[in-house]
């Protein structure tokens, strides 16, 4: 680590300081590929003291997960530590035998991996998987022991839950099960690799609060891997920033936020929605303007015409039960809201609240059970096939997953050109010109046309998805979790792009999301959904400043970094 980017708290321990629990010195990690050797991590230094929480932040590909996996001996077969050393509790384990590494795993170093669905065996009951961990480490593994471990991780009715399979658990429950397994053997160090990235903000807060409580009671040190700087600053004593395989900055969390030195850290601080939302709140209290607020100043509603009006919208699904019987499940229950032309309305809520179902109904991808959706005064639930085809030209979607929403067999030109061809717009030459213009609008070079989705990054793919949505010159764009799968820097780029396009083209957005930090930046109006019902709505300032329901208050309190008090000029 270079002297100009390292703060005093991250320097190696000296003789008069306690011995670090984990210390990485000049660590380099190399992967053997078909194109030769690739150095994924180089000259990495970090220390974790006993009982300390240290967070590593950085974008995808920065080397943060690779660094953590090296510490527990879980590098892929083609990866190796090519330089430096890994010291755990005074013992150099860089070249330790497999037997020694296995001895350390579980009992001394535990791990909570990122994706619970791919890290829990789908054909083994949860209790059996906990039992295997206890047995492997020579600990009591009876039914009561397993139940105790699950109960400590916050799972209710642990004894009966132990007899269930992973698919019978919610995302939050699966993550608790992984935490239970990771801490079951009382390790001295827990590596938590993006432990809550796939969860709603309220579930994320519950999981992290419980993890804090458990590790504090056990005296366990935590190495937290995350891309969310706000979450890292709120949860960790010390933050380490990685960029392109190197540690570029390290120090106490708040100091790093208020005085970032490295250009990459400065970008992270300026871009992270969770940090930006705190700056917006600070700026409002101080009565000053901030560039973090992407939504334009709201014009009085009376001066704007309504482009979409949803009234008493209801959607009931039939859920198949036993003996061929079915029961009704009301996913959307008498929801009403409107979108003023040229503004952004955000529909927020936890998974299962019905917000994505609302988006499908407004797009006409699913039929409503009752209620109306009026677009320019016409109820789309009454449209025939031809009229619906014309409607789709005026309302376009941007979906959540940039990897799943683009056909891997189509090059980028064909992907963006397809809506024009389907709607019979122009000839081959004019369509190619239009595609070039669209790529320019989303800041992609025209050479991108000949590439395929697998050759692009996640952010580039989402820009292509936006270009495709704009191909038909729509009036309304429906963004269903359009930035939730992206790194914070890419998120910021896409949010700025959407704001610029709205300003230039007069677009109206319906923004579906669970991330209120993003909502704070981009939305003019907010509608909050809980269990299929709309429980609160108003301007963004009204909802954030004076939330009227306990549910909205819980959502706002769960924003990563909500407890941070930052000056508005921090950027």
C-alpha cells in the first residue's frame, strides 16, 4: 500500500500494538488462463484486529472477493498466491498444507458467501447442512444443538425449520441459515462476502443487525466484502478501498468519507446512492442546493397534464392447492396513483409487495382483475389487439437484469433495431441511422453495433437496453429495478443518463425499486406498497421528511448509511 493513500489506522502492527488476527502483506494473486497468466490482486496489504470489523469496498472485478477467498484457502483451481504472505493469528498460512487449512476453516475462520441459493444444497434439509458443519469440526451435532445454532441466527421455530429445504425459506431466512453455519463453530474471524446484496433493505438491516449482535457476543472479527460504501461506513470500524486489484486507500470509515484522497475513492463517495441520499438530506436541512438531486424541481401539479392514471387496480392470482383446489391470492389490491407528464413516479416496497406486478399491468403484459389504467385518457384494459400494439409503441420497459433481457444470439444492432422492424418503421438505411443516434444518446460508440451482449459489461448492456427502449420514441418508460443489479459507479452513470434523457426528451418514468436511496435522487413522487396495498404516497420530500406509516419509516431507516450524518459538501 502506498504511503500517500494509506491512513495511519491501516499501517502494519508494531511491537507495542496487539497482534493482528489477520494480516496480508504484499499479497499478489495470479490466475492461469488460456491467454496466459493474469495478476488479479497485487501488493495488497490489510490488517484485521481481534473483534474488529473491516470492510473491503470496490466495484466488480476489483479483487475484493478474491482477496478474501485467499485468506481462507478457497481460491479456484487456476488461482494461486504468487507473492506476499497471509498471516493468521501469528501463523503464516500462505503455503500451509490442505490439512491445516481445513483445520482452520469453520473453527477459526468462518465464511458467509454471497448467494444463498447456490451455496445451500437444494436436496439437503437445512438442519442436515448445519449438522455436517458441526460434525466436521468435532462439535456436538444433535437435534437440539442444530436448533440452537439456527435459533441464535434469528430463525423462529428453529427445530421445525431445521426439517425444511432451502426452497421453503425466504431469501432472508436462507441468508440467516448461512450465517448460522458460518458462526456455528464460533470462529475468531468471519468473512462475509456481500452477505445481503440480494435482499430488501429492511431484511438487509435485520440480517446485519443480527450479525453485529452475534459477532459482538462471540468477540468475532469480521471481514465484510461489499460494493456499498454507505453500508461499509455504517457497519465497519475501518474501510479498505480496492481498485483494479490494488488497495488504493484505507482508514477509519467516517474519515474516509469526509476526506477521500484517491480519485477512485472520491468517485465512490460522490456516486454511491446511499451516501448521496444522506448529502441530500443534509443539504435540505442547511437550505442549500446539491448536485446529487437528479430530479428537476417539481412544477405544480396543476400545470402538468396526467399521462398515466391508475385507479382501483386489482390483480388476483389463483394459487393451486391440494386435491386440485385453488385459492385466491391478491397481489395488487385497489391501487391508485397517477404520473404527471415529464416527471418520475417511484413505486417502492419489499419483495412481494406487488410493485413489479403493477409494472406488468401498466405495460399490458398481464390482465387486471378489476380497476382501470388510463393512458392519455384511454383505459388500456379495454384495448383490442391492434390498439394494444399501438400502445406498446408509446410505453416501453427497461428490465432489471441486463444479462437476461438481451438475446445472446442478437448483436447490438439487431437488438436495438428489432422494435423498429417489428413496428414497420423506416427502411434498412434509416433504421441503421436511428440505431447510431440511439447509441450516441446513451454514450456508446457506434462500433458497439457489431458486438454481442457477452462482450459487454453490465453497465454497457443496460445502456443498450435503454437505447432499445427509446427506439420507438416512447412517451413513458417503465424501469423495473433498472439499476439494482449494477455496481454503484455504474448505477450513478445510468441514473444520470436517465435524468439527462428525461430532460432532453420529456420522458415520463415509472420507477419500480426497493432502493429508497435511488428514489431520493431521481423521483418526483413516491408511492409505497406493502402486501399489495398502496399505504402512502406523496412528493419525494413529503414522504422522506414526514413518513406517515410505520412501514415507510422502517424502509427509510433501513437505507444503508441512514445513521450517518454527512455535510452536504462531502463529495
